[in-house]
């Protein structure tokens, strides 16, 4: 598949130096969503486009976002300079899953038919070329810290629980290499120590959700160790990895399940888990700063229709600092 609109005409704007303040992006108004950029303290706000689920490239120059799924109009993936300007179409359709490589040169995304098997693709921002990596149903993907490889969770068809395994592939091209064969591995997040991922386990009570704990693969030999061991209540699922600190000593996770989503910190060495903030804050975690000191999050819990504020929270605990009121789906470059 090729891009539906060329990037060549906009190449200069996509690689221009980002302004010092354009280091956080977020969404406002869930019913008529719009994407904004601002300084990482929430100041100097600028509206970029109508859209949702924004992500900012690690170099701070480019914002990728999704156009809403309205009626018969399928969602598309577009990019726009972080300073504002003209957006460009990258992919049609995109199914709520995309992300930048750490070097900001590549976007991974899920596309294909709305019903049935999807395609995982890599998009080269400089050339506009789209390359298909795999077909199937996908439960997460993540680039290696050096941007050389991609790990993804793939199942051959749509089913619950997903019969999914982890595979890695070189971004430059080549065949994929399997990391797991248990058919229960999902949601990989690659960091300095390796790949944090979820291994699903069958519930012991009828009607309960499959349970989740976090494991770690070295990403090369297939050596895997368990990080967390949790007792998960009825109808809740458990932990998903979200983001690593650059040195791999801190891990942000999200605890989820029916009508539930809140941030927790995980010590990768000991498996110790701690909830972020008070339960009344409804802290949902989105990212961890590279130095591991600060969590980017929203208040207000899991429901997108409720009121949310974009906040930062110290990783070691403390009071949330409000960056943007009435906003959600944040991402940053810190």
C-alpha cells in the first residue's frame, strides 16, 4: 500500500527545528475533538487541527493524529508540524494504533479492512513509503530504543483472548523472528532492559476476565522472567506496561478492567507495584519522562465523557500539577 498523499512537498516543514514550547500535545472536546500543542508546562497553546489521539515525534517537530470515525468516513492518519501549518495524509484507514520510532523517522500503524484481519505497516516519513510487516490481529507494538527493530504482538485472527505471540523485525527489512510461542503474549513496550509485555492467564472463576501480569524479555535470546505477581479482583484484568525510564530502572503501568483504568508504578527489579495518586484523583498514566522523575497523566478516570485535566505527577509520589484543564490523550517529548 502507498500513501494516499505524498510527503515530499512538506518534507521541509516536517524536519524543521521545533520551538522550545511545543513539547506537549493533547486533545480537547471528546465530541468534536481537536488537537493542540503547547510548552510542557501547558503554556503557549496552539490549536493544530481537528482530530484526536495525538502523538508528538521524539524530536519535537511533528505531530501525528487520527481523524475521527464519523458515519461512513473511516479514520485516517495525518501529520502536521508541531508549530502548526498544513497537515498531510499518511494512511487511510488507521485503526487507533500508531506511534513514532525514537529517532522520529518512522511511524508504525495498523491499517486494513474494518472487519477481519489487519495489516501492521511501517511508514518512512522522508520518502512516504509504506511497507507491510505482517497480517493478522495486533495487540500492541513498540520500537527498540535504537529504532533498529520493532516488536509486535500478533494473533492470526480476531478472538478473545487473543492467541497472540511476540515477534521482532528489523525496521530496515527482513523476516520476523518469534520471541514467544505461548499464544498469550500482548502489549509489548521496549526499553533499556528489554521488552516488557503482558502474559495473559486463564481466570479461575467462570465469567471472569483473563488476568494480566508483566514479564520481561531480553528481546534477543528469548530469555523471559516474570516482573509482577498480582491478585486481580473479579472482572478486572490487571497490569499493562506503558513507558520505561531511559535507564530502565522505572516502569509506568496501567491497571485496567471493567470500568477501570488507573496508573501504577512498577519496580522492575523487585516487582513492587504502587498506585499513582489518590483513588479519588482517577490518575490515568500516558507517559514517563526519560529521566524517570515525572509521569504525564490525566485526572478523571477512564471514561472519555467525564471531565479530565492533563497533569504531571512525581514518580515517587506527590500532588498532581495541572498543565491543561479539560483535556486528555496527552503525549510529550520530555
